[in-house]
């Protein structure tokens, strides 16, 4: 009876907070994941957005593009490969058996991914301003930060589905197949206008294109599409892949 009373008096929000804290610590203690995730976007931006940039407009475009590129990697690898390895080791079954609020592990992973997105966004902003000569209004800096952090959600959903679909080694390979081609074909590295017309026509099929266009719109370098269209596509992608992943994980339980 005393043990039950202690559990009943323990606030549920602390369970979510502790789960998120330990998930973030776990990811930070894996240098093979944390270092490339945090350093690659800034290294690429330093090379292409600062050293090889021909104008402030190029630096602004690369800031928006590499912000989306960085958070994609954190979401896809953090969820895709992470969920696949945990599922293989039986950790997800253990989580279900523990007296924790439902979905706490999933929210913890999303919180950790958003923390990585925040660090990536702030690092790129500082580098762009100090080394790239990018000067934006305060609302533009804030908008890019919000887009990067909340823009994790569709890619977390895709990564969750990949992790529920295949094993750990296959998840890494599949995420790599998705990640780099999607970034290139979405115009995150260079404007699609300099590529053959077929690339511009196919780009809207990729969720990264729509998130990239939201970021490009903030700095004035988007292709002119509607704001609500991009938001709607990203919302549908998030909902569909979360539902598919939930069905797969429920079937595997």
C-alpha cells in the first residue's frame, strides 16, 4: 500500500521530463551520433556558405538550406537507426512493461531531437552572422529557429516508420538512401533553377522541399509557393507516417 501511494503521488510530468533528460544524455554519450549530427551542418555551411559563397544572398540561401539539412539528419538517424536498434534489443518491450506514462519514450526522443535541432539552428545562425556576413531582422532569426525545431516532426515520423520497418543495420542504410538524395533533390544545397527542369517538377514530392521552402521564404529566396500548401503537406506527412509506424509497432508488440 505504501509503494502504491508513492507512485500515485509522483507527478506524471516528472516522468516525461526524466525520460527526455535520460534520452538526451544517452544520445550525447554516443559520439558517433552526436558529433556528426552537430558538426556536419556547420562544417558544410562554413565551406559552401562562407568560404565558397559569392554574395550575401548565397550565404542566406545556404543558411536556410543547411538548417533544414541538419535537422533532417538528427531526426532520421536519431529515430530511424535508434528505434530499429532498440526494437532489436527488446528495449521497446521493456519500456511498455515499465510503470511509465504511455508514449513517454516517444516524446522523450522527440524532445531530444528538438534539442539537437535547437543547437544546430543556433550554431548555424552564429556562424552565418559572424563569418558569413548574414544580417537578418530579429523576427527572421526567430522564424528560422522555430521552423528548424518544429520542422523535426515530419522527419521524426519518417524515421520512426523506418525504424519500425527494418532492423538496425538496414535502417542505417535505408536512412542514408533517403537522407542525402532528398536533401539534394529538394534544393537544400543549391537552387533547383540551375538544374534541369525535371528536378524542379519533382521537388514537391519531397517533404524536405516544403520545409526548405518555408525556411527560404523567411530569407526571401523561396520559389513563391503558398505558405499553407507547404504546411499542409508537412502536416499530412507527419500524421501518415506516425500512424503507419504506430500500426507497425503495435503489431510487433
